[in-house]
C-alpha cells in the first residue's frame, strides 16, 4: 500500500476575502481549529465535541466553515476512526493584508483590537475562580495546564520567589548602596478561571510586503539547504540523467542516489524531475 502524500499548506488567507474576518473573530471556530491542530493527527468530531464542550451540531458547523477556507480537511475512515475524521492543513493561520490600503489597515486594526479586548475581559472580568488572586501579568495567554505542567510551574515560581527574596535582601540595611530607583516590575500570577475559555488559535497577520520578502528569501536560500552531494544529484536529475548514470558519475550506490533524490524533492517542495528542473531554473533567476 502506497503512502498517501501530504497535502501542501493552504495559501494564505486574504484579509478582505468574504468571511475571513468574521471567521477569525469567532472564538468557537478558531478555538476548535486550535484543538485539532494541537492534537497533531486525525481527530473525530466526537472527540472535538468532548474537548471543546460544544454540541455535535456546533462542531459540524464550525468544521464546515474551516473546510471552506481549506484550514481543515476530511480524512477517510480507518480502523481507529471508522467514521473518518479531520486534520488541520497548516500549523498557523496566515492572513495577508496590504498596508497601503486604508480598508486593510482598518480591518487589521479591528482584529487586533478585538483580540486585545477579549484578553482584557478575561483579565478584568468576573472570570476568576472564587478566592483566586487578580492576574497582574500584562502579557499572558490562555492555556490548558495538566498536573505535570503545574508542578513545573510551581518549581519555576519557587525559583523566582527565591530570586526576589535574594535581591530584596541584597541591600537590606545598606540603603546607600541601593540603586536610585526601581527599574523592573516582577509579577507572576497564575489564576484558574471560573469558566474554561476556547484556546487562542495561532493566527499570524502578515503584510503583503513581508510575505513577498519571506518568499524571495526562501527561494534564495533553498539550494543552500541542500548538502553538496544533494546539490550534485539535483543538478544531474534536472539534466535528465538516470539514477544508474548518476550513481556511476558520482561513484555512489544507486540506492544512495534514490535516497538523495527523495531528500532533494522534499527540501525543495517539488514532485519529480520536471518540477525540480523548473525550480532550479527559477532559483537561478531569483
């Protein structure tokens, strides 16, 4: 049975495309996508419903929306998932906007303000569990912490407490040797929230100029990611040599040529000699 090739990452979303902003500002939909992304493999709708505490109907509707933008894809049934499942198509939702367009700047500002307001509500609103201390950390994220995470966090907190106690005692009784004014504020408060919130999705707002710069940089650096031997094999493959001829010319085994060719295809993101040749020509002109 041949291994199914992985689908390429979806194209970045355009900020002004119909429905994009509403999708990204929907906590339910983006939170569900983040759950599936963190799972890292095919997941069933039932599992997503259990983790997100949404109804099966809500989960189905959210997945349909995500599928429309190619952020998730359906997977065929298997022994583990007789009814099939879902998998995210990318590790980060990338949204491209043009900073030269006032309407794009307005949409980007709206999204950032909405996300900031959402965090502020968790910070200042009545979400803290009874008896919990107020959160004083200005930059924070919502996370799910298991017992191992909490144990590690307590250890970090203890180390920070010891550090602050040591610094506090450093100039105790020697005020003349103390710095003139305090120049850092140190605060760490981890507060359990009363009502669990959807996980914030990994969303990147990228300007059109920055994306073009990244693409050009990736193209110029692509061949440098190949080892010298891989570059030799790529060059000969693009020239139409067979694996046997390449093996003789380079003095290596044909099986080694096959392995190196697979690495070249994977690193350059191409399928076959024709795409490889076109890619190498394109890189040469970049």
